[in-house]
C-alpha cells in the first residue's frame, strides 16, 4: 500500500515551485519561498482548475488509453497499444505534476482522493519502468525494439523530461521519493547512453529534457545532470537529427532547432513549443554556470521573439503546418496558431529570464500572456479546451472536429495542452513574487501572501486587489525583518500613469502621483518597514486603442481594444443587431466606456464603443468581389462590365467587447480582436 499523503508544508515554505536556482546560481532574483493566492481573479481560475480540471484527468487518461498503455508495459494488462502518437506518456506525467503542485495547496478540495490517484499513477509508472531505467510505452509496447533510434520523431527524451519534472514537483510538494526514484533511474539511464564517447551522440527532436535535468540537478545536487543538460544544449544545431525525407514529411532542421548552434542563433524559429522549451533549458544552464555567451544569446533571442514574432495576446506561432513561428511580422489573425502550449512555454522561459536578469520586461510579457494567450486555452467551466488560439473567427467558419480548430473540445487526439494548463495554474503562485538580498519584488498582482529571506531576515507582505478589473493594489507588510529593505512593485509597460501612496506608521503620504512608469518597470521603495505599513499602487486603467507595427500586413488599417493587462475582442453574440461581425467598423473618435457586468462570463468589465455596420452594395448581376478605387484611373466611376461602381451602405451601431480570454464560452459564432476603422 502506498504511504498516506502528508500534510502540506507551512506557508513559509509553500510552494517551492517549478524553478529553484541552486545556491551557486548566477541569478539576480529567486522565486519567493512563500507564495499563496487567496482571492480575486486568479483564485477563481485556480479553484476551477482544482475542483474540475485536475480531478477529471484520471478518467480522461483512462478513457483514451494512456493508463492502459502503461499497464501493457508493466505486464498487468492485455491488448494492444492505444493511440497513434509516441508521446502519450507525457500526458500522464504532466497531469502528475499538476496534481503534485495542487497537493501542496492548503485549499485543495478532496485531497485524499487526489492523493490516491497520484499514488496509483506513480505505482503504475514504477511497474512499467524497465530494469535499466528506460520508460516509454511507445517503444516498449507499440514499437518494441532498439531505443533512441528515431530521435527526430520518437520523443523518448521529451517524455523523460516530463517524468522528471513531475517527480521534482512531487518531491517538493510532499517530501516523498517514490516518483523521484523512478525519474532518477530514467535520467541515469539517459546519462549512460548519451554523450561523447557513449552509445549515442544526439539530441531529441522535441526539447524538454534540458530544463528537467537542470531542475533534477537542483533537487538532488548531482552535477552530472547539469552536465548532461549542457551537453544537449551544446550539441543542438550540429545536424545530429536524421531527416530522412523519403516520404516528404521532413520539415527541415530549423523545425526542431537543429539548423544552428544555440549560441549563434539570431532569431526564434521552427516549432514554437520546441524552440521555447529549448530556450528555457538553455536559460537554466546559463543561470547555473554563469556563462555570459549563453546568457547573451537568450537575451538576443527573447528580443527577436517579442519585437517581430509575438501576437498582441502574447501568443506565438504563425503557421498551422509544422506549428512554427513563421517569418518576422508574419502575424495572421484567423490563421494564427498560438498554441496554448506555446503560451505556457513562453511564460516558463520569460520567468527564467526574469530571475536571471532581474528585468521587469520579462514579467510584463508573462502578464500579457497569462491573461490572454494562455487563459483563453481553457473554458470558464474548466471542462473544454482550445489547442490553438486565433485572433479572428470569420462569419461562416466551418469546424470539422480537428484539434487545431477554433472551437472548444473536451479533449484532443494530441492532448498536450490540457494537462499543461493544469500544471501552470496549479503552480501559478510561484510566478508572482521573488526576493533578493535587498528585498522583495512583486511581479504579478493577485490577492495573496508572499515572502522570503533577505539580508535583513524574513520579509512578507499581503496583497489586496481587484486586478485586473481595477488598478488599485494595496500591499501590507506582515513581517518586516530588520533594517532597510526594498519593496519593488512592477509598473506594467501598458500603464500610462501611476500613483503610489504609502502609510508608514499610519501616516499617509503620496509619492509619484500621476507619474509615468519607471524606465525599467520597477517602482522601488526603500525604507525600514514595520508590520502594518502599507503601500497603495494605483495603475491607470483607461481603455486604449492599440495599433500594430506597420509591417504587420494582416492588421494594417485596424486597431485592437485593451484595458489594463487585458486584450478585448468582439463576439457575434454581443452584437445582437449585427448579422455579420466582419462588416463592422470601429469609430476611433467616439471613445470607449467601461461597464462591469457581474453576471456575464463569471463577471467581466466590458468595453463599449461606437461603430458602423457596413453593408456592401452590389450591382445587379455582379459576380466579382473586387472593384476599382474611385479616382485611381480614368473611368474609375464605372464598375465591372460597365455597371455603376458599388456604394456601401452604413448604419451606426453600438459595439460591445469582452476580454479575449472569455471568448468561445457561449454560443458558437464569429470573433475578432483586430477591428477595421472608419
């Protein structure tokens, strides 16, 4: 019988989180050792994750065959392998990671049932593991034979990476070593096989193992795991992946980042999730080794991604084919890929960059991606998912049940995204705050308690806010340490003006009233703090119109609506008098008003504006949708075949926009983020 679940650790050490730099790491910041979200927007999203999404995992993994395949590998079941993709085991281990972080949360409902499901899966993984430590059911059951012979497509190291991350999470959350033992045996086997002078000199077609190995090194103190991660980083880009194109299926070496060594790359490219997992791992290696060349490459590549290949929502990925980034400024709307897993990978990488450098811009992107590109991937009820997150769904859109469609589904054939969402939401407090020797930094704003060690001792604060609906964030010092220390508050890049009011010793004083955001994004307040001292930061939350870089052809002549950290969209169901969403034009001179609607979509603030409904005129018998621009040539007032040029009729309308994360939760219909203007 598995041991009974242990009680969650006290707040001072909860939760340890997915990233824990070693004592020797070359980082500017460290994740807060205590972090707990207790209310507000993100508590509700995490509640749904804990009560609905995570509990449904075991039944779904059973129904689609993931657990059956593990029993086949363990020899405790009969039948054939279920599924046609080699990485189904990773869905199990991502769910295990999510469940492990959830077990550390003192607010977890029905903890005993969740703990039992976790123990059952750990026992199953241990039974399925081979004597030499190898574990992947595809090559144990579906394609038994030599291992590590199809590194491009086999995903063996990818699955091992997710196993390791689940084991680290379980060990940090519970203190138990049963899953960690399975992961270490797997990692030891990989270390025996891969490396200079060993059986295999190669890298995985889908990066993931790199960051997992660094975290295993941090958890166990074993240097060889860090060295192995460094080997995989160093060997990528040297043509080690076999790209047999005899069937016309190979996308090229850039697809899996094997076209150029990591340190020499100038931009992000290829499969977006693979690229970002690789860069997260490379950033971890840079953090542990202090190598300046690798760090410089990470900063260069992040800059290239954000300036030329990131959508307004924080989503990344332009192409459905090969799921890749696309070219600079190739940022389509209805064909935007923006895979949910890519948004998660972006958050994971940016958090590592924030810790490495201490710069606020990385947490700015995390915020944008969290509230928009990521959160849209799961329905408000926690039961349905989006694999891709387009910025437009046209009138008359046809859905054929594919994973990458613009309609929510209860699960996917390739179900990488749902358990990925679960694990990020379960560990979300980890991304909210950090500490250094000089003080505490708040990166993301959510009701909760955050603390950690500084040179002056343990410091802790409590945050109260109605963010993102209101811009006021009140921070109260609960534990003040000794001497002076710095409380740093991130002022988001989108914020036009801020006001901060502090009350040391109960005496109010205003600082920085109506000032623009600090150049580096950090509002730093240094003083000797006392318990009960408060700081109130007020961020300007006026609705705003946003235009894209002029090289983004897909949205030229359009604007988007934003307020605070939220990107907004129009959904057909909110425009009752408008038969076709694609015929709407926004009046940019009319201004925008806000309406908070507690009964809509779980409670949202909508934006209301004015526009025109364009009803294109058509000449009788006209069959051609294009027309000559008036005045561009002689006779331009004539339409095709001598018919008069068509005139568009326009009707004034009121437009209602909802937060992008909440779209596709009601009736199916059209949607768009970027709006043509009149």
